[in-house]
């Protein structure tokens, strides 16, 4: 739903490669700019939504603070921001530290938040699992689905129709060359 706010995300390459969110009015006048990281800790914002109630949610990944500056370990990140000033109201990080990310976010007709991405859940089989998670507005998990077809997979985009059916598209890498696209519907 469009509430008259414009939000832009990107990377500020001039100051520690921070992810930034910019809020402008309909005329393009800047209301605020928030940089989410600096130094060694990296945050990548992959998607954002403004909900029907005017709340701002972002998804992406954050570099594991234990391994910061020591490798490419990152975990899923979901945060709710104050649309008045861009400050984080609360956030949630999770995932196996071999690499996990949320790529898409959508609000269903009941105000619940649905996200999609990937998670390296298992240390045993080293597979990347495509994940779909449904949260309430306080970011409590309602349900989580993780799946793989014996190959690494990820969700690139999530959509919810007027009947709250969830559609997800992504890819499954079957070998080092070929990737198969898929569409899921619950």
C-alpha cells in the first residue's frame, strides 16, 4: 500500500560501506537518512516494505559480529524501523553462520509479515535451504518452512495474493553450471 512515503536503500561507498535508507516526500525532499553499519560489521538490505499501518520493515543479512572482519559469515536480518526518524525499533537476526540471508518481504492481508531467503541450516549436509517464514507484527515466528531438493536453493521473491496464498520464486543449483527456477504456492 502506498502511503505517500518514498524509501530508497543503497550502499554509501564514501563512509565504511554502510547500508543507507533514505526517506523522501513525494517531491523528492529528503526527510531523513540512516546509515546502518560502519567499520567491519556489514549489513545488506535486500528489500523493504511500508505496511498498511505505516510501519517500515527491512530484510537482508548482517555479518556475524563474532566473525566480523574475519570472513564472509552472515546471518538473516529483519528489522522494524520508526518511519518518523529511521531508528530501529526492534530487530531479529538468525541463521546458521555459514551464510544466510532474507531476500524478500511482503505483508499479507491480516497484517502478518512473510519473508523469503536462504539459510545454511545443517552443518552435516552443508546444503543451503530455501526458507519462508511468517511473523507477527512484533517479529515473533508464526511458522517457518525450510526445504531443499538435495541441492542448494534460495527464495528470491515473495508475493501474497488476496486469499493469503503465498507465492515464492527462486532457484535451485543442480550443479555448478545449471540453475533451475521454481515457483511455490502454499
